[in-house]
């Protein structure tokens, strides 16, 4: 599965995802670092990737056709807490389930939406 991580996702998460065999695109250190959210969204869709981010603004795309959105929203985020919530979600859903699925992981709860345009 192809995964696109926003620049706010810890490097330990990128490393573990790669070790688990995922094809991970990390925007950090590229010419695209710092691009607008809309440009980032288009890039993610063109690459046909699951997007992992802490930016709740991407929830506006939940009813569009997409390859999956995972948003981590914690009250006091740390690299370790973000990492743990990402890995928990990745283990919970299969590659097929991610298509059209948006998951928001919070401190104690998880919300999920299925795109009407899957």
C-alpha cells in the first residue's frame, strides 16, 4: 500500500511503516515541503496514496473519492503518541478498507467515515 505522510508525522513512524513493507512517500526534505494543503491533496490523489496527517483541514475531503485519510488529533501530541495512534490504525484496517475511509484518531476515541463515492 502506498502511504503519503505529511511533514508532521514522526520519522519513527515513517521508518516503521517502511520496515513493514509499505511504500511511504515523505514530503520532508523535498521541493514540495510547505506546499498548500490543496496542492498536497492533489499530489496524494495523483499518487493514489493513503494520507496520514495531523491537519484536521483534510477532513473536508471525506466525501470525495480518495485512497484513505488518517488524521491524528491529540490534545497534547508527542512524537510517541502520534506514532502509537498511527500504528494502531494501520494495524486495524486492511489496504482494501482504506479506500474511501477517513479515520480520526483522538486521545480516547476514534471516529470513522466512509466516502459516499467509494
